């Protein structure tokens, strides 16, 4: 079940890219690009892996694919750095294949709406712009080859403090 949690700020480096659903084939190359930047900087890629949803205008999205780190990683090409901000988040953990995340996210959005919760987001002409909406990959297919055992934590920053 979803829960509300307090979350501290987390610095990160990521690849920012526009995608259209379904976008699964674009994720591995983006993760590889960010891991390569860590390797070239001589920094262990041992942070929290995530996909951050910046803009949602279904089926078009702007996402960032990366990892948390406090290290200085030189930026090039599509790499950006940023901070996942502190605040109150709705957190829900899902175990199963990544292709089930669309339905899980829809359920979480419906649950929050039923509870009267609002995201820290703004509706604009380019779509819904989220302050922080990461999808954390607690394990990944290179570590856990069984899709039924993949663990993903959805986090949506709530409006207000």
C-alpha cells in the first residue's frame, strides 16, 4: 500500500531525454551513458538508480535516467545534474516486471486522488511538470534476471511542505 514519507534531498547525475510511451528500449542506453560518465570520472556507480519523470503529456514524456551521487561528475552530451528535493512523498513499492509499472502508477494516482492528495506539480502548455517524481530501481535486470522479482519504488512529491 502507498505511504507518506519524509525524504531528504539527494544529488544526482542523469541523462535527460524526451520519450514516447512505450520507451523501454531507450532506458538501458541512457543508464549505460550515465554509468560510463561515472567510470570516466573514477567514481563508483553505487547510488540509487532511478528514472525521474519531469514532464508528462501522454504519451510524450521528458525523463531523466540516472543515479544519486555526491561526487562531481563532468557533464557532457545529454548529462545533467540535479537534486531530488526534500519533502513529503507518497512511496509505493512494486515487485514485478517493469511493463506492469504503467498500471501500478495509474493505481497510485487514483489512490492519491481518492485521498485528496495533490502532487507538487504544475499544469503547463508542455504538460504536467513535476517537482520530483522518481521511479527507483531497487534492483535491475542485470542483477535480477527474473522479471517477476524486480523491485521498483515509486515516489511522488506532495504539494506543500
